């Protein structure tokens, strides 16, 4: 490598070493009296003595140059020994290679996978289909058997050293079993904790499903079921929250109990997000909107909308309402859009919303804005919409009914509890499946995914403290969905 090329690569070093040269060879900047185009008279300018004719290219004396034994010398870049330049380049490269993996570490990547085993058999070791772009050692985690995200009809044993697993099916079981694996690269020195708040989708974790076909080969479709809960967790900062205190303690308890559901959408997750996820086993979580991460600050900057799931959450878009009034404007209410990746690789669109209070025209305007977004971004796709609607059919049927009709959505509570007929005056109690809540779950099937609500439950009795008090000022409804999805990840 020639000296000139090396010099180009360490330009910053050359500038420092050649500052004397820059002073010597730089021509002087000419001086001219400026004009003022805004003045008809023209302002008089102080006289600027012109340089002597013989000094057109002369420079002012360099301080110290007239001292005995001191002379200004130009540094010739070509005089720098090549081994020194090479050493500097190698040093800078080493710094870069050492710093980048710490400050710009990339997320591991996991993809859905499928395996087949005979009846009453086992398979393995099977390598996980995951890799880390930075070459960090990965760790793998699967939720316990019988829990959301864990195996339901067998046992999984993980070999962390070899990044593989062994699955053993229950005796006489024939069918498919799906579990979720969480992959993390939290094994090296890098900014993992910070990335967990700022990076997309829970920092340096990734999630994928593994489907095991017991006694048969992979099929063109995969079916199963999952639970979906929506919950306004009353996360306004003290003393604004109307729920029982202390909020940080009961928010942490809420997070623990959400582990019993496959997917949870929460609203008013303003000021206690760190406590919500403290005891969570959900491997996929949306990052809170800034600056919720700067606990306890949340209002008025956060929309309070987050998703915790055992399925991979892909994409995230937060939208605020175009219209608000009174105290509704103190928080940036709106809705979030994300995608859930189901076993087999297909996705459905998931919406989480918190409308303005008061009902009527303002709430209807919020729903109209959401409808417009759904029609533009989810045309033909499977959709689940959950959240705090701040409206009941008994308040004003036209708004909710129009929203469902415009987007071909079905209210799971109406379908399971009342058949096809929407009750105009259902009781507005807090406990009991017959109660019409402000919090609702709508859904529809779409290309590649068929959904059907098979069960509805008002989960209020399961979210009480030791004194029988509700953990929030809302009751959380839950729906069990049966799904059938195209197996886009099936081996050829």
C-alpha cells in the first residue's frame, strides 16, 4: 500500500500532523469593503489598509518564528514511516471492532420451524433455526409445559451448549404440538438493558414457534387455539389514578397474572411499565413509547398502549387521535398496530386502542379514524381489535355497530354470550360474563388465517388483591380463539 493511500485513510491524523503545512501553504483571504444593499446612502466603512504589492502571497509572521533557533517547517505526509501509519490504522480498526459490538449490537434472528416424530417417540437433538449476526453465543428458553407458549402434549429438553432441543411426546398422542422459543444474546458485554427499552421489540430477544407433528408429517395447515386478553391497567401516576394504591405494587401483580394468557393488550401503561414486565414471562413485548422508560414519567408523552405475547410481535406503528377534548388531551391517546406471527409463519394484524372518554361524536370520530387505517393497511387480512372503547351499545349503538360493520368485524362477547344479536341494554356490571364492559375484543378472519371465538370470560375475579379489591378500575375480558392458518413454513 502506497503512502498516499495510507494517508487518505488516516486523514484526521494527517490534518493534525500537517497543521503547520496548512498554515504555510494556505493563501490569504482577500479583504474587501462590504456593501449594504439595504441602504440607499451606503454606510461608511472603516478604512482597511491594503497589503503591499510585494506581499500578495505573503503571510503574517508565525508567532515564535523569529525566535533564535526556531523555524517553521512543513510536514511532508510521505515522510511518515509506513509502519507507523499501519499501526495507527490497525489501532483504529481495533477500537472500531471493539466498540461497535458493544454499542450497536444486533438482535438475534429466530424463524419458525417444524419437525416430525413417530407416535410414542422423540426427536433430537434438533438445532434451533436461529443465528446471531454478531456471532454472540445465544441462550434459549421455553415456557413450562401446560402454560401459554409451552408444549402441551410433550416435554422439551434444551441443550444450551449445542443450541438444540429434544422433544418427547406423551404416550399415545397423535397430532401437532406447538411451543414458543425465546432466543437471547445476553451473553456478552453490550448495551442489552438499554436496548431492551429503546430497541425494537424488547431489545436483543427474538421469538419463534416450533411445531412438532407427532405420528404424521407436516400438513398444509396448522390449527390450534390461543387466549387474548385486554386490560386497562390504570397506570396514571399518583395521585391521578383512581385504582387502589400503591400502583407500582399492583401493576407488578398484574404483570405476573398476565402470564396466564397467550396475548395481552394493555392500556394506560403510562408510569409503571418497568413493574408491569418485572415478573412477566412473555418473550415478546412492545417497547414502551418514550419517555415511559424514564419511570415514573409517562403522562403526557406516552400513549400507554403495549402488547405482551408468547407469539412474535412484528412491526409496530403508534397513531394518536386527530381529535380530543378537555382532559382527554392530557395524554396522547390513540391506537397501535402490530402483527402477531402464528405457528406456521402466517401473521394477523393486531390493534390496541384507547378512545377518548365521553362517547358520542368524539368517540365515533376516533373509531372512524381507526376504520380508515384498517381499510388502508389491513385489507383482506385477519384482524383482532381490542382495547378500552369507552363506549357501550346501550350508550349509542350506532358508533360501535357502524365500526364493526365497516370493517367486517365481530364482537366476541356478542357472538359467544348473545349469539348474532347485539343486546341493546345489557347490564353494565363489573363482574360476570353477562356484563357489557367498556373494554372489547373484535375480530375477523382473513387471507391465510381463519379465526373463531370459542369462549369469552370476564376475568375480574382473577385480578383481585388479597383483600378482594380489583387490581385496576377496569375489568379485563378474555377470549379464546381457535385458529387455522396456512403452513407457509412447511418443508417442500
